[in-house]
């Protein structure tokens, strides 16, 4: 039905009851708000009627001053409770994390041997570290980089391969996953002692296996050889790949199976599905494991300290092991603090490089 173009007759319009129109609080001496209901007086009406903004739908008790004071008081009580719960952690964090970091930065510019007070020498420790003739810093850098550049990519590939194998639906898959993960929870010292006997050249398990299977009478010296000591530590690092393997396994189980079914319909084979579906979907896990692997590789200490003591011929003297010897054997705490900051700079530089390299190569499922 087409509406009429003429306004309705005034007698058909119901009269407006002014008693139900809320008043607009404008303050004394102000005119009423324009365009909101009929004209209302600018003074407060008689009785205990509350003022209320007509543009608000909240009840007066919520927007009144008493309600605001009651709510802010509860928030203040919650803030005080949270403060007292966080205070022990904050004290521990400042005392055992922030203060040692700042103190090591100060000691790196001093000559400090524990027995005497620190003596300010400026950049003397850093100068000796970079250009000193007796410094083993660059040798430790090369040894550490050798370990990082080989162990991290190799561990990434092997952990991913194990995750793909353990993701298959076979009988006893839970048992196999448990067996491959157990070595990663064993203490580092126990693992180092175990592998020390595995690499023993005379009656170690590895050389005995080489003699039994391949009839190699004189096996490698492993930890006692200059050229085989670091490869032995790299081989040993593959023992504890349970954690990255578990991360890859979780990522594989998060990939939708419909994607593989669609690829099979298009005629894709296993390798093409792995390359174009599995790898792109696992890039967040790969980045995560590579970063953690880099940090752990730059902090390598327990295995060379227990198994080789940095030898033979400084072939396994990593940066952290060099720092330990400078601090607790030579008692050069200032120089050791400078080495600690150098390790931090190297770790940050490689981490930033990896992040920059993965900037446009990481695929997240929600993108």
C-alpha cells in the first residue's frame, strides 16, 4: 500500500506525556538540549527524581559516582593482591637475572681476579680478546662455528625424517615414539660418560662394531684424534633429537589430510606432496627448531668439557669452554665477562640472520 504524501491530521496524533520524558541535566542557567524531546525546564524538578542522560542506556546506579567508586576500589584491591603475588618473582628476577647481567657488563671493562677488587681498564679485555697474541678467542670461534654449521642442519634434517617415519600408521607407533624420545630426557653428564666409552678406540662399542662387521682392525681414534674429535661430538649430538622430532611430529599431525587427497587427485606423487605441502606447512616448526638449535650449539660446553677438556690441540675448545677456563682456571673474571658478551653478540647475529632469511618463507595456517 502506497503511503500518503499528506501529513496526518493533528487530532490523530496522541498527546505527549511530559512526565515520562527524562530530563536532560544541563546545569543551572543553561538552555535545554536542542532536538531531544519537547522543551523542558532547565532547573531540577521537585522531588527526588534522578538526572539521567537520555543518550545512555545504563542504569543510574552504574553510571553514578558511587558505582564508579565501588568499581575502582575493587580494581585497586585486585592490583594490590597481584602486586604481592608478583613481588617474590620480581625480586628474584632482579637479583638473579638483571643484576648479574649488568654486573658482568661492568666486569668486562675491568681487570678482576676474585682475590682483588675490580680495576677499570676500559676496552682492554676486548682488545686482548680480538687482537692479543695469546688469545684463543678466534680459535674457539672457528671451532664453535664448525659445530654450529654442521650439527644444526644435520640435526634438523634427521629430526624431520624421524618425525615423518613416526607419523606413519603402523603397529606399535606409540612404542617407537617413546623409544626415540627417551634419550633426550637423560642428563647431559650421563650421556657424555656413555658416549665416552662408545668412542673408546681400543675396546669401545663403535670400533668393535667396525671390526665385527667391516673387519676394520685399526678404527678411528675418535675423541683422541685432532681431525675426528669434533665430528665425534657432532655425531653424539644426534643422540638427543627427541625434542625437535616431537615438535615436527605435532606439526605433521596438524596438516589437514584433505590437502594430500586433493594432491593425489591431481596426480602428485609422494615427493611432490612432501615438497609442496608438508615442507611449507612445517616452516613455523622448522624456524622454531633452528633457532633453538643455534642457541644450544653456541652454548656447547658439557660434552667437550667432560670428554675432551678442549683437546686434542684445542680442537674442541668451544667459546663457552674457553670462557669457563678463563674464569675458573685462570681466574680472569673480567676477561671471561667480555667473552660472555661476545658469545651473546654472535648468538644474536646468527639468530637475526635466520629470522631475516625466513621472513618470506614461513607459512602460517591462518594466513
